[in-house]
């Protein structure tokens, strides 16, 4: 016998031993999975019942939205367009007339978000700006009598946010209802391929290899790897349903301008900066023009699915926690559910719940020496917007034909003051038949009242959560432990195989045996 053969002889039978461990763990997992079946079915039934109770309420909200849309799109008794002041220039008039202001207006559609910058605004005189109450955080609307009405909006980067301003009168938000689903690695299905999620932005670009997507989540909370599949929450941005991640890097972004991030300080945060194997068909902004966001879901590399049961000893069963609005197909899953009617945008958020209440390492220190505190990322069932609209529609001058979004008008100060008398830039619309709208509003109000007054609704949520807790404590955590054993056995076998190759292929066997 030699030293090398004695060393390798210790590991005789390791393959069969590790195989036995894996088989035994899989058998235990199978038994546990069967034993928890009644619990899962019970909480699934409750969750589906709750989902079925909420869905008709949301349907009444959508029906109300459609009834408002019908007034604009079918009856044409309301308009969602208006003349927005987008430019002021000042020049000297002839014959000693002094300074003459020229105003430019653009036909603009009601929206949740508006561009802050407007061509020509930077060139106006202080006096002219004061006259119309213009500032960088305002939308200035030309009235049908030639006067101005100024709306103050919140600023987010180079955008103005219409929601929460007096423009809500014409573009009214209404919060949807939903159930927030909290999930953690150990509670997910054994074959769950979810890996990461985040809201993304990307330009159209010219080459997939250089066209990068920014994921608006801290990189240390988003486990994106090459080979994973990326699926947008909205279709139509890529030619295929999903694309493959081809490169992963990082960049620094100010996340404080995005409320969904939960970060309130302007300190730059390192976020994923990735490439995928295809170019998008259209640009993805955050938010889109309709105020919504595109959430990117990353799923497991399909080449690794064969060993999907195994988890490593370093894998945390509780981190990251994911939060999303429960769909019907997700009934019975997760660690708990929670009713939500906040109107916060939906999607999927991930975070380390054990950092809740701790100082944010990405936060800045304020003047009082305080830093921001980590808290659960904001998420809700989202909202819809009712196009209330205006009683008049923009028209072109001269000519009087209907104006379309993007059309423009220019008036000197002298000409503008006779708008509404000698000049018409709006056409008054006929009265609406609001029978269908009133019925929709009444149905919505009744449905929301019934939901709010249903004393069984919160009881069912509490019962479902009690069952989920038992499933996770008695079955899913034990299953996770067996999955860790599978991973440990596979790692041990791989390590021994590597060691055997090192010894058997060494050029120094004689030295070891001498």
C-alpha cells in the first residue's frame, strides 16, 4: 500500500454515501410535503375567497374609470387636453413700445407626470414670470378668457408629479384594493425559481451588448446573475416574453427621487447595471407616461434547475423577504397576507427585515446629526385615474379646428389679452349624459362600503395567517434543513472528486509515497 492509495482509500464509498444522504433527504421532503397538504389547501381556500371578495370591488372601480373615459372618447362632452404655457420670450417692441412678451402654449394631455423643462422658459424676464406665477414646479394653464391658472406640483428629478395637486380635480386618482403577500426563501415552493426583482429603466439603444438597464434597487439586495431570465411586468417592451441576462455590473443612482425605493436621502446608491440578450422595442422609463412602473422579475438560470432542491449552508432562509400583491394563483403561499388600500404602486419589493429600524448605511446625516432609518419598502395595490376632464376642448388659432396633443400656439401680450373675446382657443363642449357614470359610481360606493363593513373579512385574513405560520414552522423550515443537507452532501462529493483528481494526476506521486 502507498500513501496515495491509503489517502484515497478513506473515501471509498463516498459516492454511495452522499447519494444515500440525498435520497434520504428527498424522501423526508416528500413526506413533509404530503403531510402539509391539508394545511396548504385550507389556507389556499381562504386566500382565494378573500381574493374573490376583493376582485368585484376593484371591478367597480375599473367600471367607473371606463364610464369617465366614455365621456371623453365616445360622447366627446369632456376633454383631457389643455393649453399649457411652455415658453415666454421678451423683446423690445417697435416705436418705443417697450418690452413685448411672447407666450408659447403647447396642447398637453392630462397625466400623472409632466416634463419639468419647457422650451423658451429660461429666457423670460423676471417681470413676465411673476405676471403668470410661473416657476419650475408649476403647470400654467391658459384659460378660455386669456388668463392664466397656475398649478403647483411636486418635483421628482426632471419630472413634475400631477397626483396630489389641484390637477386631481381633472385627473382623479382612486386606490385599488389588494392583499399584500409576504414571502421568504424557506416558505417558497421547492421548485420556486424566483431570484430577484426590481423596477428597471432602459433606452432603445443600438446594440444589446452595450445597451444597459438600470435596476432601481440597491445591488446588495438584488441577487441578479448572468444566465437568469428577466421578465417585465408589462408586455410589449421586448419582442419576446422574457430575455436572458448577459452581463451584470453596477452604477450609482440617486434613489431618493423614486418613492418606491424607500430611500429618502440623495446619497448615491450602488445599483445593478445589466445587459440582456435583446434590444427593447421601446424605451422604459420610471415612471411611464401613465404613472405606472415596469417591474423586472429575474428567475433561476434554466441550466441549474436540475439541482434546484439543494441550498448552501450560507443561504439565509429568511433573507431577502419579498412583498407583492397576491394574485389568485398565489393563494396559500407565503408567510402572511395583509389587506392594503394605500394606492402605492404595486410590483415586487425585496428587503432584509432584520434591518428594520436600524440606521440606513446609504443615508446622509442631516443637520441634527440624524440619518434615515431602514423600514419596510412601500408597496400597495396601485391606483387608477379617472379622466374627469374639462368642459371645453383646445382649438387652433387661426382656423378653429380641434387641437391635438403636441400642437402649439404663440401670442404676444397684446394679442393674448383679447383671448376669449376676439380670439377663441377653446370650444365649449355639450353637456354629458352621466346616467352610466352615476350608476358606476353608485355601484363602486356600495361595493366599497360592503367590504369595509364586512366583519368576517379581517377574521379570514387572521385565520389564513395562523395556518401559514403553522405550515412554515412545522413543515417548510424542516424542509429547508433537508435541502441544506442535500447541498452539503453534493458539495462534499464534489470536493472529494476534486481531491481525488489532484492526487491521481499529480506529478509528485513518487515524492508523496517515498
